[in-house]
């Protein structure tokens, strides 16, 4: 069973949120909160009040940032390695419909084989890559679809 298969204690979710706010300052300005990690998904939430455009719908840049952050957060929790540096290599995003309320980004756990290979490569080589998908959902409908390739690199002696 991997860490993403069981709900995590609230303290770890709070610690992850604090990590994001300290290491990625825009997350604090956006009001990003970690909602859940478990049952095969990682969920971030950000209030529309801090992330709207002139039409009072979610700003495209906030939607893109939330999708990227959801993938990043998922891998950070899966690896739980203070020497792991996770970065985005490339991504594609499709804006299907406007988001009128709070932004809810859901990164779903990839296939077990892909995640196992990613973790094995990281453990063995200190470097690995994986493709992740994220949806921003409103009223049960995907408003944004994101696909990204993330890379994790171990840098000995350097904390992130």
C-alpha cells in the first residue's frame, strides 16, 4: 500500500500546506489549502475571491497554477524525501468551461505500474519522471483538464 492509498493525518496535510506556503510564496497569496490526500487522489482548494478575473470567474493563470501545484503536491507527498526537488518539465491545459466558485484541483494517482517505476527510478538513480493528470472540477464537471510531466531529482545535502 502506498501513502496515496490511505487518508493522511490532518497534521501531515497541514505540514504540506505550510511547506507550499513557505517554498512557493504565490500559494499563500492565492489562499491555497490542502484538502485531502488519499483514496488515490490529492486535492487542493483556493478561494475564488483571491483568484478571479475581471469577469469574476477564476483567472486562467490561477487555474494553471493550481493544476501544476496539485501534481507537485501529489509527488511531494508520495516521495516524502526532503532531498527531492520536484519540477514541471512540460504541460498542456484545456479550459473547458469557466469556474465560478472556489478552485478545486484534483490530481489522480497514476497507474500503479507508472508510480512504482517512478519511485524505483528515483530510489535507484536519484532522478525520475512521470506524467500526471489533474482536473479542476466544479459541480461535478471537469472545467479544466491538465496533463503534465514532472521530474524529481535528489540533491544530497540540500533541503527544499
